[in-house]
């Protein structure tokens, strides 16, 4: 047992209320056992860790990322989505070997942890996704992962899959990894997007997910050219297509949803489809600005994600929170999307996206001990009067002191305790430069 003593717990609670109190937190095994003052009197055997002047916040939930793309950071700048995919990302993903994808995943997880992220929803690539799964298991992070699926005609040969083989490969990964890492790792099917998948694949995947109670994670309505392609291929609007094919459901996670009209927004609402907002990626690929205030007004669940490293180029929830707040203001005024809304999306919003709001996303008794200790008493984040403002608008990785996942410390004072980062940077640079020469 461990008592985090004297810190300030800052969290949104499941009942929607904001809680910010100086108090102690008792961690027992994987969970938050008790929150209250002077806990050492009641729990005499507990180890005491003094976190006075620090903030105890829930770990961030990055609801949409691509660990396989971390290796390609900075190698696909200033491009629009379809060019970005066809000219850079798809050929680079196709070059991945077991070694390169392991390094990519390891670097990504290390970056995420040092920025206070404790849960991810990852979309892998066509081949070698098992190596991402291994890194997820070994690192101690909480994750939903799935290999990407692409079976539609017209795709480059090196990526196009046979429909049944793609489903079989996904089921193999599900059988091997779902529930691994003491239940931290869960499989989530990941067809890339409607443009790259056949009706047959999407329908079968949807049926499997509903049958097994799994998440269906895909991209939708990110870019104008993409929605034109969906219209050409299906004769329908993207979200409308998901409804007509009976794919719409509360287990459907849609990254982006930038270009969604009122009719489609009704579909999101009706089926309790989850939206993942990726503001950095949407800006960098010039895709547009998602109508998040409308989604929130409609009580549609929204989480935040950094998306792929080459369209960001970081995996920082601090940056996503800040951008999520800022990009709405020129259109809707300064009070739109305040710091609290952004923080809530990064924590409880993400937990709701993955259906784990009763287990993660806030600091509450009985929840899993996925906790970040933040030190805001630093030049970049001080002075502050409102800690939420400091976290969303000023904080950075340097404010993250310690990260717990399932009650275990994975990152402490600049050091990763579960990932060997010694040669990572050097190895990643050698491999990326080799890939870029071959591109
Ligand atoms: Zn993505």
C-alpha cells in the first residue's frame, strides 16, 4: 500500500462535478483504495510518499494513435491527407520489419508515458502488429490495439489484403493478446477507413465486434477528398454509410469527424457513436476543424488523440488539450471550449470513448490507479491561480513527475522504469534514414 500524501487531487468525477482538494490518496495493488485526510492513521503499514505542492490527476487517455508511425516523425510534413498516405505513410508502413516496428512502438509508448498518458487506442499496420502488442504488454501501459485492415481494390499491392485473411489475422491477434498484461491489453478491430475497406469486410468486422463485445476503431470524415471518395464508392455520406450497413453502434470509435453535416450528427447521437478529436493532425494535414462544440452540445462522447506522429509531430496530450481549446475560439468566441472542457475530454472523455468510465478517467475510490503526479511549480507553468488553466494552457512534459498505471510506477523523474530507452533514439534515426533513401 502506498499513500500519496498532501497533494491536490484534481479531477472531473463520473457524476460530472469538478473536484480539487488537498488530500491523501491510498493506492492498494492496482486500485485507488481510499481518498481522504490523514490516511496514515488508518493504514499504518502503508508506505508514505510526500507529494506536497503537487497535483494528482488521472492519467490521460489518448483515444487515437498509430504507434507504428512514430518512426516516421518529421518525414511527411506539409502534405494533404491522401498525398500524405499514398506518397509517404503507406510505402513507409510497408517497409516495416519486426525490428523497426518494435522500435517505433517502444519510442511512442515512452513518449506517451513521459507526457502522462496511461491509456491508448492504437491502430497498427498491415503486418507485424504482434510486435506492437508485445511492446504494449511489456511496457505496462493500458491499451486497446488492432492491426489495420485494408482490402479494397485499387490499393497498392504491397498493402492490399485478402478480406478473409485480414479477418483471420485480426482474430489471431485477438486470441493471442486480448486480456494480456493482467487485463490491461484489449483487442479493438481497426479497419483503416471506408475508402480502403470493402463493405464485406466492414460488415463482418462489425458483427464480430458486436458478438465479442469489442471496440470497432476507424477513421471517418477527416478530409473533403476522402468523403468525396466515400461518396463515389458507396453512393452515400460516410456516417450515413455506417448506419445503412448496420455498423453504427456504441462500440464504434470514429477518429476525426471533421466534415459531418447535421443529418450525420444525428446518427452519431442516435447510436452513441464515439468521436475522437485530433486537433493537431487536423490542422497539420489542413483537413479542417471538427465541430466539437456542436458534438458536446448534443452530448456526443468526445475523446482526444494525437493521431500519427508524422501528422503532429508529437504524442503530447498537453498540446492536444491546448489546441482543442484554441482552435474553436476564433469561430465561437473566447469562452467556447474552456480549459476544463479540454481537460475533461483528455481524461474522462477518453475513458467513456473506450467504455471504461467506471474504471479509469478520474481519481475516485475503487477506480484503477492510473495516476499522474504533476509539478506545476516550474517556470513554464507558473505563476498560476487556476491549476486547470496551467495544465491546459501552460504545462508540458517537464511538469510530469511520476506516472502510475495499475498502481505501478512506469515513469519517475525523467526515467522510464519499464522501457529500455538507451539506444532507442540512435536506432530509430538509423532506420528512418535507411527507409527514406529507399522511398
Ligand atoms: Zn489516424
